[in-house]
C-alpha cells in the first residue's frame, strides 16, 4: 500500500505513483497477476487512477491518477484532505494469458480440434489444475489410457487424443495393455488380441517363441504333459501309429517286428510284418524267404537253395495266394518285367512313364521326361527345353535355342530359330539384327542407318540422312551438314561449307566441305521445276511444256515463273477474231 498527502495539485497534469509489489515465483502466476492488477483509491471521491504495468517486471506498478475539476478544487480547499491509493489483484478476472498443452501423460479432451491454434484447444494452469480457456467449453486434461489386455498402444497419446490401440498379433500377448510379447516356448496364440498364451496340449509341442500354433509330435514320439517344448522318443524298436501321440502307451512294436514277452522282436527270416503292434509275423510263400525284420510281402524273394519260385513269362509276375504261388498276372500297362518275376514291384515302368501307384504307371506330364525304364519319377526338362506332349523320353530345345550336344544354347544376336529342337539358328536378313534367343524372323529389325522396305528388306538411308534408334524413318541432316549413305547417328552428319542465298553447296562429304556454286537462273521462256536450295541447284523447263485447260491460255511464264492460266477473250459483235487463242497467247480481235 502507498498513501500520500497531495497538497496543491495541478489542474490538468496526472500524478504518477510508483507502488512496489511482490512478484510470484511461478511464471504463470506472474503472467496472470499482470492481467488482474488494478489501481484503487480510499476516500478518493472523483479521483480516477489507471494502472500502468510497464515496470511490472522490475517490481513496480505505476498508478496514473487524475481528478475532475470540481473534485480538484475541493481538495485544494482543505489542506487536511488526503487520498489513499493502493494496488490490488482482482482474482475474479479469468484471462488465459498463456496457452498450455497438457503435461506429459495427459491429453486435452472436450475441445474443438479444427484449429490447433484456437484457444478452444488450449488450457491454462494455475499451479495445480488445468482449465479450459473458453468459458463455454468443458475441456480438460485427461490422463492417457492404457489399452485393454490383449492390445498394445499403436498410436501414442497426442495433444488432443487418447492412445490408439491395436490387437496383438498371432503368436503374441499383452497383459499390461501397453506392449505385446512373444509367446514363450511351449505355448501359442492362434488368434489376435490375446491376454495370455495357451499351453500346447497333449501330443503337441512348441520349441520356438512366438508360435501361432503347436506342432504335433512326429511319428515315434509323444508328449504326455501340457506346455511341452519337445516330445519324448519311444523306446528303441517301438513307434507310434501316427502323429500327435499323448502317452508312452501309444508306443507299439514297429512293422517288421512283433511283441514277445513284453519286448519287441524282429521278424525272423522267411517272415514279415506290415502292421504295427502285432504279436506274430506272417510267413512268406513256399520256397520264398526274407531277411530278418522284413516289413512287406514284397520283401519275400525266391529261396534259390530250394527250387524256382516262378515260371512266369516276361512282362508277368507271380500273383495269387502264398500257398499256391502258381498264378501269373500281366504287369500293369506301360510296364515290363523279366521272366520269372515274383512280385508286381518287379514290373518297372517304361520310358516316358513313372510309378503313380503299385499297380499303375502314368505318362510324364508336359515339361517332364523319363529316358529309361524303372520306377523312378519323371524329371523336369533341363533349362531352355521342354516337351510338347505327355509320355516323352527326351526334351526338345525351345524356339530361340539350338541343340549343342546335351545343352540348348540361345541363338546369338542377329539370328533366330522358330521351331523346337533346331540344330542351327537362321541369320536375320541383310542389314537387320535381333536380340539373343529370338524365336521368329519378326524379331529381326533393321539396324541403325537402315529402314524397312516392303519389297527390298532393309535399305540404307540415302546420303544426307541418318537413322539412329530403329525409328523406321531416315531423318534429314541439319542444314549445311551431310552424311554418307547408311549413316546411323546425327554425329555422322559432318559440317559443310556455308553458301550465300544465291549459291548452293556441291560435293560435300565427310572428307571435304564442298564448293559453293551459283544457282542457275531460268531463261525468259523457262520456269523452275525446282528452286535452288542450300544443297541443290535449280531445275528449269520450257514454258511450252506447260498446258492449260481448253479455252484458256498461259501468261506470265518465264524467268523461273510458271505464270497462270486465264480464260481466252471473246470478240464483240462488231469485231472478228484475227488470231485464235493458243496455249501461250490470247485471241486477237479486230
């Protein structure tokens, strides 16, 4: 507060009082105070004081006070009158002196975000709370959210928006709503948005992190607990009937063996077993034997120490029951076998065919071949070759290639081959070329410097022109430049001597700049067939070689001009025609 006895006061000049103030330490509160300060008076009557904040940052407020004329006279009349002047802060004034964004971890909610600079999208801070700068809004700073379990923060909290959430992908989970983690080994997540990973079930496992699904235990292994990271192997000599076994009880004796006194034993010689978990082995046919541990009747072969087991002819095999062993059957179509064959497996597929089942041989598909007999599969044709039909024993070189021993070589540039399995490539016509591996004569295009002629193939561009990019058109060299026949570049157009307007250039060549010769002038009875240009002389012809239509004559022909045709004149009724109209003269009348 500051009070002062005014004494004699000037009638018109305001009085400025410097009043000290205490400034807040908080920057915002200081800025807010500056807008809320005012000067007031005690017993001031008609005294008016205005606040001047020019010295605010220096700790002073200037109160500029004045008084009405009548009030000033009253003051002067009483030497004991005094006025108290003080500075106050009107805290009911709500002015956004400075815009703030919400602090880290918060976002502004409930405002108009069409303009990021609008006061609608800002708040002010009074050291403890945020308030909307516009009294008509209810904007406030809200704490940024976490996503729900199974989701992660895909878009960070913004100035005016909460976080964006997305579901965790397959093979991952989120239990905190912030980030996703890969599923540990032994667990999986097959769908999106999982808060936890499920353990692998019985008979399955996962040995990697981030599994989308668990793998079944392979044949011969099992998993007897949830969450397995690997499967347990069956004891030696045992296996499982399929994948996904969940117990050691699923481990049974393998094919080629049988269960004896609780252990798996190999089938002895002369027997076989093609099924799992058997207590005995099947016996080979009479006069047949097999190696220990045989798994199929096809493992049974003739016991040469006894007698011939088969009397079947070539392309047949021994069929029927093991007890009789006397029935011969024909090999499947497209297969053959040697005489005395015992089993259908001895029927081997012919060339061009592959074994598709034990009883069938199928033709090699297009693009594959098989050169010899046997039960092997067909092979894909080597590079740059194919087969055009099924059941082929060899491959053919593709068009655009030629046979060179076992390989198919691409036709060189400038050559082509249009048929399969060509032994050589044909050359493109003269002055034309083609890309490597061309398969048609239409691939041959004229070389630079040549253009296509419908009757004579590729013809060289005439002197004075060039063709550089297979445009099919010869381009004129620029003025006073010339080229030789078949030029293929603008740089082939060499600079020639420059002549004046009444001369033309003669004999310019790459090795000589040429001569300037005077242009020919047509005679008085000649017209110009061709005007003189920079590279050629004028050509003249007799006016008599020109003709007009019937009833017309030519006038003005000569000295290079062709003149014009005009209608012949007709004599008047009082005249007669003394000379007829001719090609070069009008009729004469007298």
